[in-house]
C-alpha cells in the first residue's frame, strides 16, 4: 500500500473488487496506544480468558500466540476503538447500520505461522443475506514473505463456494478444490502498520505461511454484520460447540 486512497473511491473499489485498501487508517500515535493496550492485554487479560478465545500454534509455548477472539468483550479501549472509526467505515461500505461482532488478533509467528486456507468469511458467519465485512489492520510490516493477505478480485460477485473442514487452527473451513480453474485475478496486499484492508464476506481470500525467519506478522481483524443480515444462530452455535469439542479432543485448546 503506497499512497492514501481518496475517501470517495473507497466504497466504489469495495463494491467493484470485493476488497479495498485504506493506507494509514491509523496513525503512529494511535497505533502506539493499540500496541500498549495489546501488550497489557496479552500479559494481564489472557490468563483469564476462556480457552476458546485464545489459540496458540503450540499451546505449551506462550510465545506462539496465534489468535485472540472477542477482544472488545474484555477491554474498554478495544471496544471503544472498534465501535468508532472501523464501525463508521463498515456502515459506509455496506450502506446500512452494522453490528460489531468480533475484534480479533491474528499472528503468524516467524517460521511457525501456517497458511490461511482460501475461504469466504460468510461461510463461517451463516447469515442471510450475506451482508457483512471484515477489516484487517496490519500491526507489522506484512509482505509476500511473511504471509500477506491475498484476495481474488471480484470473487464476491460469484456467490458462495463449497467449503470443507481443514486442520488449520482458527480457520476450520477452506474452499473445496481451490486453485483449480480459478478465473479471478489473485491480488497480494502487502501492508504497513496502521494500513487497513476491508473485504466483503463473499470475497475469496487466503494467506501464505510466514516464511520469514525473524519477522512476526501481527494484525487486528474487525468483523461487522449489516443490520439486514440474519444469522442461523442454532446451526452456528452447534458448529462452534462441535469445533471446540474437536479442538479440545485434539489437544489444541
Ligand atoms: O490473517 C489471516 O491470515 C487471515 C485473516 C482472515 O482470513 C480474515 O480476517 O478474514
């Protein structure tokens, strides 16, 4: 991401491509506040979180922290941040009031961070209509070597693809036969700290493993559902419970 996108183009690009890059969404001072809050969160709050909200590449090694879910539920600063500028942008992009569903932390530790399978977030969300989006804000310099997000431009226009269970912790579903006969261009999206990506819940995306030897690849994710989206809460809850039971049995949680 090299130069700021004019505000007027952001929605048009989102609608056309299914994703948009917003360079320097957060500037240095606010980024430092986020970093300080995150560091405190990891040290003080994580020990009291339910296991289903914290994933490690190796649960016996706290240095391999991979994902935290629902940060906004556990911290006032994150809640306020989530519900201000990201929410306002989400409303603009979706064209309707939104509900903040999840503020996530993602990391791919150097050498260990696994690939993110190609997927559409809407498959996990189980909503109808599929009116939702995810924002992804880099906290580290992210490039092709340490696993930047890669979008299939325009893929949100092609509907929902079949998914199947993966063994990737935190990304339990991936598109069946992804990569065979794809017609959409794949766009890698390198990002600097504070740069934001926003994608529609139908946009296909994936990320490679972190192949760098020393560089972490940290980010925050913000999920918003449009007010018009109805979730199949019964199926969603049942899936989450089954997944957590499986991960617990596999010794991953
Ligand atoms: O950080 C990643 O590798 C993937 C994030 C993602 O798929 C998402 O936020 O929807």
